[in-house]
């Protein structure tokens, strides 16, 4: 389903991502968070390395295929009649971006086409991922 508020969605998504990545970014290796020392782990997660390993063994997460969340990317105030649609619940202009990563922390899906006023659940229900999961179809990201 296309976004009802934006024409030429793919072009807008590309511009938003291009602007966001224009700034210098630093990506840390997160493949093994337990590689850090206990002081860092306790500061970040409130558990030492042994505590985190214990919780992973105790709780486990069977049948988890990844993580999904939405975030608001701040934008300049757009002109036009739909300007109000881009004001989010925290009263600034944004685009609601949904990202999905797999169990290896690799991003497999990004949707950056919804105005900030749109709720996360609406973004998810309109996504192709939701449609495939609802129909019981396997997910193929590659």
C-alpha cells in the first residue's frame, strides 16, 4: 500500500536517507556485545557478562527471527497543505521510519515514507512484511 500523503515515495525515501547519511557516522562492531569488559556491560545493560550469559540461557528467545521498530527522523518543516501531518506526538516535524533487522543485526527492511503523525502500528500494518506474515508466507529479504 502506498503512502497517501507523499507522491513519488521512492524518490522521497532516497532523498531522506541520503541527507541522513551525509553526516559522518561511526558504527561500532556489535556482533559480540560480551567482548566488552564488565564495567562497560554493567554501565550499558546493568548486568555483568556472566549475568547476561545466565539470562540468555535462562530466558532464551525461541522462534525469534529479528527485531522491528520505528523511529522518528527530524526534518525541516515541509511546505504545503499536509504540513501538519508531519508533526509527531512530541511536536516536531518528522518522518516515521520502520526498520527491521534479522538475528545477525543486519538490516533487512527499511520503510521511510510515513509522516510523523502516523502511529507505528499503522506503518507496520501497511508494510509488505505484515502482509506476508498475515498470509503465512515465508520472509525472503535477499
